[in-house]
C-alpha cells in the first residue's frame, strides 16, 4: 500500500503509545484491538524501534493483516486491519 493510499484509508482506532517503551506499544495495541470490529483499521503511533518488529509478528500470530509502517518526525505509524 502506498503512502497516498494510506492517506485515504479510514482509521477506525488510533493508539498513541509514543510515550512508552517496549513492550508498552504492543500492550496498548493488544488492549485496543478489542475496541474495533473485524475489517476495521487500527493505527499505532510509537517512538520505540522494537514496535517495528513486535506489531507485524503479533499480527501474523493472531491472523490480522499488517498493512504498513511509515516513519514520521521521530516516531512510527503502523497500520493493521483486524480480521
């Protein structure tokens, strides 16, 4: 998915975990996933480098669709879709 396609993607839930270190962003994502329905998209904001590995692995393990990561000014935006 391109950056342009992501900009038009409807974000159903945004989790701002920029103030936490590993495993905080993953734990925040695990908590928030229960608040969205199958097919909906969640965005995770994190400044922790480990999140770039943790979220895709978690998505694979749970059967969720990992969409993409984008680097922003000092943090990452990770996108996933609940199955």
